[in-house]
C-alpha cells in the first residue's frame, strides 16, 4: 500500500489542460497557493491540438479594425442554440473573452491572426496561432512556473473530499509511489470531458456509434464522475462535438472534403452541396440522414491532377492543412490506401458502385446528371457554387469512404455563471468549481462554429472566472 503524503493549498485544480492552467495562473496572480493535478506526463491537454480560441472585443480585434461586439456574439450563440443553453453562463464567458486576450498578450502571446473558419464568416472571432494551442499552453505553463504553482503530473485525482455539510475539504489523488491527501477549501475540476469513455458515451450520447474515431487525447470523464459523487447535478450530458464527413486525417482527409468532389450515400445518391464541408461542424449533421451514417467522396483523374498541379483548394482548418497545400504524394497515397481496401480506384463507375454496394444504374445516373449540371453551370438540386462544379469524366475514378468523428464532448457538470458546481437541489456546493468541457449550459448539442474557437475559449475564460471566484471566497 502506498504511503500517504499530506499537502495543503488554497486552490486545487484537477486537470492541467487549457482551463486548468488558466485557472492556476489566475489564482496564483491573486495570491493563492495552487496545486494542479495532471494524470498525464505533462500539462497542456487537448489545447495543444487546438488552432485558436474565441474572443469578442479583444485588443487584437481592435488593432486589426475587426468589429465583433459582445452583444452580437451573445445573440449568435443564443439563437444558434434556440435558447436551450444558460444565457447568463454564455454571457459571462463572452464578456470575459476580450480581456483574456489582453491577459495572455501581457504574458507574451501574440494574437494578431484572427482567421475565418469558413468563407465570408462574420464576425471574425477566431484568434489563431501558427503553433496552435500549444503556444497558449506554453505561455500558461511558464506563468505557472514563474508564480510557484505546483504542477504534479502522473497523478490522477480519485475523489473530491467533502465534509458532512458537503463543503469541499480537498482531493484524494494517487501516483505510482504514493497517495496524496491534499487539503483545500476550493477545488476546480477541468478534466476535459469523456470522449474516450465508451460506457459513458453509450449511456448518454445517442449520436455515438462504435467505430467513431476520437481526435486528440481521449479523456475518460473522471472529473465528471467525481463531481457527481460529491453531489453535483448534471447538465448537457451526451453532447458530442462531431465533425465530418471525412476520410482519415491530414491531407487525405482534406482531399476527401474538397468542394470539387462529389458525395454519394450507400445508395449511390448525391445528398448535398459538397462545399458544405467548409464548416465541418454543420456538414456532419447531414450524415445522420444517410444509410449507415457514411458517405463516399468521388473524384476522377482530372480532379486528382488538379490537386497535384495546384494544391488542395479548401484545406482542413487553418493550420492542419492550409488552403493551397501541395500534395505531391497524393497518387502514391491513393494507391497505398486502395491496396489496403480503404478506397477504390476503378476505370468505370460500375466497379465503384459494386465496391460501395449500390445499384450501378443509380450511381451512373447520378454522375451523368451531375456532369450535365456542370456543363450548364447550374446545380439544379443543391445550388452548388458553379466555381466548384467540375464534371467527373476522366478515368480512373476514385471513391473514398467518409465518416463522422468526435473532436470531444461538452457537458456533464451543472454550473452557474460563477463556475460554481450546482447540486441536485439547485444550490452551489461550497468550494467546488468546474470549467471547460466538463460542464454544461454553454453549448447545445450542435457546436456553434459561427463563434469559432468556443470550446478552447470557454476553457480559458471559465478557468479565469472560477479562479477569481474561488480566491474571492477565501477572503
């Protein structure tokens, strides 16, 4: 049995991702002693995979003559959710977001790249970085080190300790060699959701199916279950941050979602304007109406040669695969994937149809109709932009099987605008806070990509809000 080591702090933070690091720095700056417990070898969490975060009325937007009012963003978020979320939580997050940019810039972060997620997006709110979220994590980690925050890695929290009146007393955690019993009047939970916990996904997320790929670091929901054990109510459990359709990742994934490709379902029927993939958080929803929730991205030799000559048109995100990215290995990668049976290369559409499992006549008719529409520069059903309408006539033809994937989960613990955890009687649990995607109330079942970077942004801002309220309670 491991020996028990007793520690003490003003604030314990469970989870060293973006929200946890933000909370740690904010609390330490206010004079609190802080311990961060991280179950992995190093801090940063899924923030290192993010491209940027949301903010409104930030100094960076003002410098770049970008108008993005908090009121407008609030209205967008509430209307997108059809007012199914907590308006005061969303308002607290949005109102804090511009100042969080100032706060990070004061620590050396440069936030001048404010990019659109999709063409024509307004307002511009996505504060991006060439190093992605890793740049933010590095700045916050350095601040933690400078402020004397104790970062204890390889040490998962196991239990939130509360007294008989359900007031926080601390956290029980374990490492390889010891058990830690840390006393504190305030605990902030930010463990990054439950995207890797199949039991929780199957129980709470009706949109989940076996085989969905989880991007980034899969988290198992331990912070959520610990909060529930301490008496917390639940909110928004089962909301998935889905993307798709797409084949694989990186450049091959970007090729499968090029706006010039043609998408068909298992029946061989086209079902959308393919340029919808400029917003993969919306285009994924159309898969729920398709048989098996899958689709096939089709192209011909001409489209492949265009990519080899001119690069990828749309790209993926703003950093992962930038628009115009060259792909000289495309031909070799397609042949390698075909050799594994993952895609199909054929000299006629009947072979493609056989591989898909659809009626060859249906697929041929669909392609002939699409090609005729291209000749007339008019998509008579889905109104696809004529710029992307290129007929598929030159063999060989290519088919890539595309699916939906999980970027993460949102929801789990019920909170109020101060990020206090709410119990099943509707009252705050004294000393217990939760942040980031472990919480519900700020995002509906469909991620609002119109406020791009909301997930990352909410982690950073909810961390600051929770820390400020936790330190205030100490005084």
